[in-house]
């Protein structure tokens, strides 16, 4: 949907990375609930099979920044970006880290959804905030088992409402008295 100059619509988009498909599922579910467009970060070289598993481990342990592909818009053309980021070995997935190393400074306001098998989500959020140079507006940590069991929709809906409330078009400040100096 085109955005007219000066329109009060918020330009919010979802950017995700997913190796196993769990992050993709979260991004698609959120897009369905919100109507926000989705763009994917992809590995330049596939991570399939045992060799792909080993690359994930090595990239995570050594904080490497592998090559990636991203065909979405320039981040600074959006009002708000929702990052859907997997957690590998208790840290931010290497392709998302590589993306944020090059693009993080262009992030407008943003929020984060971390998908993990167990723990490490808060560490990943800290990594994202460091790479972006600012803190996220909203954070949601999801366990992979909950996503696969389709038990995350209520959490995604609440998250969507938080993000919408924090964006210019989603904010209704009409009932708030303005501060007067």
C-alpha cells in the first residue's frame, strides 16, 4: 500500500532471519496479525546439513559475521522495524549479527522478538542494542516449542499492540494534557 506524503500511517516492517523455519513462522504470524510487510535476511551460503550445523556453532562461538543477503528497503525509510532474531548457543544468530553490524546504525525505532530453544534471549537483545546503538521499544522472547505448538499467538497479538501504540500513527495522545513550560 503506497504511503502518501504527510499521511499519518506508520511505516512499520518486519525483518527476520530463520534457518530452521521457526523465525519465519513467527514473522509470518505477526505479519498476518498486523498487516506489516516482511523482509528476510538470507545466508549467502546455505546452512543445510551437518556442515551447516557446524558453521552455526563456529560462527556463534567466534562471533563471526557471515555474508548475508537482504532485499528489503533501506531501514531508515521506515518508522519502526520489528526484528525477529534466532538465538544460537545463548547469543544472537550470526547472520542477524552480521546484518546489524552493517545496517544497525540505520535502524529507526525498533522492537525485537527473539526465538530460542531455551535461554539466551536477553543476551541476544543486549547484542542487538549494542549493534544498533539504542535500546528496543518492545521485547518478546519466544520458545521454539511454543512457536511450533502454535501457542504464541496471544503473545504476538499483545506485542503487535505494544508496537502499534509506540509508533506515530498508532499513538493516540489526544487525551494527554500537554506539558506547558
